[in-house]
C-alpha cells in the first residue's frame, strides 16, 4: 500500500511541482541505470537536488529509487519525517553519534542487496551554489561491499541557485542534469572517490550556460 502511495505521490504531486518550478533539461539521460543494484552520485548544493534526480527516471522505476539522506535533517519525527521516508523513500544515515560497532551504511547496503537504486551525494552536505567540496568515502565503501554495483555520476546545475543552503525563499532557476558513463569498483576507497569527483567535474564543463526559468 505504501509503495502505491509513494509512486503516485511522486508521479502526481512531487514531480509535476518540481518540473513547474525548476524546469529540467537532461543531457545523457540514456546513461542512467535501468535496474539495480546501482548508485547515482551527484554534487549537492540544495535540498531540491533529490527531487530533481527523482524526476530523471521513468515512473516504473520510482519504487526502486532510494535517496540516502542525513537522519538529523530528514528523520526528526512528525509529518516531515513520514513524508521523507514514505513518499521520497529516503534511507536515513547517521552523520554523527554512531558507535564504533554500528554500521551506518547498513540500510543502504540492504537496499543494494534488494536490487534498488541509491541516490547519494558524496559530499555529505550541501556546499555553495555550483561549487563542490571534498567527497567522502561512503559511496566507495558501498561499492566495495557490492562490487557488481555501478555508480553513475551526475552533475546538477542550477538547483543550488534555486534553493541554496540556508535560503528561505525558493527561486525558479532552470536546472540541468548532465549524466556521465557509469563507474565500477577500482579497488581503492580514495582512488574511487577521486575518479568520481573528476568525472563530475568533467560533466560540469559540459553543462550549458545557466539561465532563469
């Protein structure tokens, strides 16, 4: 029942509103994964990044898409937490306070084991508009655990200007997603995230000039 509510909530409410507010141009959309286990990894400048990425996929894949999100932001209880878990479909990840024996990536690993498609932001938190910060190794640890998993890099342009970090007012700035060729496990945590960052930087160079919607 919840899967049905989630699919139609995304199809009939979330995606139409997102397209109306941000538009969405896609370059290389045919490179997105069509099945899991797979990971889509993008730069992170705005809370709307997740919604934009969900808009890239056909409706039949929506039940398989699982954004990885910070528990301290999106799993604090109340309606916002229910909406994030049951409509957006997040997998909450602790960013601090976990014990040494606790595997904070367990939920994400279980999703890959089920053949789902994770949406991740290797920076971990939002940076300044159109700028990328250091990538963390969580995505590499996931691929190490499930080497058959591909990681598709995506550069998002414009979302950080629509709703940047700490902003209270949403601005209808057109968003472009540039999708690259998938990566596979290289055998090194830092080598993998360095390669992933280089790929996303290269996609940034392919993005068209930004424009108001």
